[in-house]
């Protein structure tokens, strides 16, 4: 008597096109994440008066970046819930269409206010699309292939962050400033067509009742928290009410969200997930690694361009080693996990990131540029061995039908961590730099003194305005003060990265985490997983023979 083989979890027709589906998701991921960094190199042009630019002020430029980040981070969690309830393909397509339309409108902006508004609309589209990409991966790949697929997904995130400045630099050199947004439109059109044809629909079969109060509290909490962090970074002063007021509101709203979710029968977020130490530790590590990534992107670009004198395009190219290392190693991180386990792999990756920051603590104005390339390779390799295993751990500790919410939590912690990296490290950098330049700037008029002390770029701008070449005396002290500030920030980042390594080592599982099945969180024993894979393979062969 023979026992019938269990059918594969993923239908055969979907399984056959799984890698094509992943390629379309990577397209969406590239265009959404790339837009976080591509705008940076167009800032100077946008600040130029019309007709070359928009004549944007420094505040306008900051909000052109922050409006996207604010809306994106604030809606990530809600968008993941909507995808689980109404369909992840629907959320993905809607998000991409909104993103494409907003990109087109941004490219045609006639004023800084319009650009800020359209960038916020781009954030809405990005928030709808981003959680859906990871949730769809969990529903089109069998569990044994999910780590490889997530590795490619994580590598694409790192690649997009690094190639943004390169793409932006090339476009600005040959076209007008709006081209950095217009480039998104053809990519979105191709991606939407491919998604409509290839990507299957999936949703939570039992989503429960709606939770409008929980959703509202999550939006208020996240938006207020991110706004406070951004404002503190802008002011370089987190003690100002404009910074701590919104931050406190965000914390209170998120605390109320957690308390409310614990008391209702159908919560938007099942807070008991955080009792799972693997889930909790993984999202903390995600936040820490993006704190590090956005931090090095922030002060690294100023070091390369302002201190070393490289162009925006050259600065982008010097960020490529970090991206290439992630692209090469992230899809293969699963092989290290199989040998060493999740905890050792992720902790080792965080230690490599910390070593990269140690390298930044010894950089000078004359350090050979190949040292920076090596540091990028080391940090990229470290990040490539952190993101895939912790993302697999997050998604594997939740029921498959909650993939959208799990992806949203993962992306929310990533975005909050990145925003904190820029705001906190930026504030420390600004404060230490200002203190280092205080004596040098005493001979300047008070108005110029305050302006010149804001940043390295501000000092260099003031130096250019001082007649008879007297401003050149400011350049060497400014470079020295910036390098000292960079060393302080890098040292702080070393400590934060090592904390992440300790969290990973002590709280993540020693072996590979098995992605959850349709019934609930957790995984089965390795031998059972092997039986499942064998049965799935037999069933798939039988299905192919029948076809």
C-alpha cells in the first residue's frame, strides 16, 4: 500500500515562473529604494534659480527628501495590512502606478512646494509596493528556496542605495534636474506590465475584522516619530521642542497602539509576535544595520566630495564596492547559515560592519583612496551576511498568510533605523564640527560666523565669498574639524554595530530558521522539512508527467 504524496505548497504553474516573478519584484524594489538616494546629487541644481533649477532654499531641499521618507515610513505598516486583506498583487500594482504618476509630476514641478508635495505622493506609492514585494516572495517560493530569493531581494536593496548617486550624477551631467524623476517612468511601465502578467494574487484568507483605531494610531505614531527624528537632525538639537515634541507624541501614540492591540480580538498587529525572541531580535538587528548603512552613506559622501574633492558621480562610483559586495554575497549568505547558523552568520556580519567603521576612524585627508574601496567591500560583505538571514528569520517566525504584515514590520524598522542613522549621526557630526571650528571662526562677523559653523559645506561656501583669497585660510581647519567629527561619529557607529552583533549572537537561533507554513509560526524539525521537500518534488514530477 502506498501513501499519497503531499502536494506542493506552491502551485506548479506559479513555481515554474518563480524566478521571472522575482525579477519583476526586484525592478519594483530598485526603483523605490533608488529614489531614496538619487535625489541627493540633484540638490545643487534644484537650488539654482530658474530656468536651470527651482531656486529652492535649504529648507525646501531638506523637505524634498524628507517628505518622501516621512510618508513612506508612516504608511509602511498600514500598507502591509492592506495587502494582506485585499491582495498583495493589487497593493503592488497600485503602489507602482501611483509611484510612476508621482515621478512624472515631480519631474515637471514648477516650484519647490510642488516638488515637496509630489515627493510625498511618491512615498505613498512606495509604501504600498515595498511590503508587497517580500510578501509575494514568501508565497511563490517553496521554503527551501526562500533564503536564496530573500538574499537576492536584500542584495537588490543594497545595490539600489549605492547606484542612486551614480544614476543621478549621470543624468544631471547630460539632462535637466527633472530627469532624476522621469527615469522612473519607463521602469515603472515595464514593471507594471510584467507584474500584471506574471505575479499571482495572494491574500490572508482569514483577515478578521477591520481595526481602524489601530491603523490610525500606527500612522500617527510612526509619522510623528519619524518627523521628530528628522527635525532633530535638521536642528542638530534633539532638546528643541520642535524635535522632542513630535518624537514624544509618536512614542505615546505607538505605546497606545500596543496597549489597544493587546485588548481587541482582531488586532491590526498581533503584538504577541514580539514575545518571540527571534522575531524581536531580528527586527532590532534590521534597524541597527540600516542605521549603519545610512550613517556611512551620509558622512562618507561629504568626506569624498568636500574633503577629497571628488565629483558627485565619482563619489557614487566609490560607493559601488559596498553595493557589489552585497550583490555578490547576499544571495549566498544562506550557504554560510547552513554551516554556521543564523546567530553566528549575522553576528559575524555585524562585526565586519563594525570593522569598516573602525577604518573610518583612521581616515585622513591624504589616505590612499583604495583604502576607502576596501572599507566599502568589508562593510558590504558584512551587511550581505546580516540582512538575508534576519529577514528569513522575521518572515519564518510568522504565519505565511501574515506575510504582508511581517514584511511591513521588517521594512518599518529598516526605515526607522535609517532615519535615525541620518538624524542622530548627522546631529553628532554637526555638533562636533561646530565645536571644532569655534576658535577658527572668531575673526569672522557674527552673522557669517554662525552660518560658516553649520557644516563643512557652509564653511567652504563662506570661504569662497571672502575677498582677496583670505577665505583659503579656512579650508584646512575646516577639513581637519570635519575629519575629527567623522572619527567621533564612526566610533559611535562601531559601538552601535557591536551591540547589534551581541543581540544577533545571543538572541538569534543557532541553526537556520524554518519559514512558517500556512498554519502558523515556527518550523518543523529538519528531518520533517527534508521529507516535505522530497514529497513536494515527487508531487511536482507527477504533476508535470500528467501535463
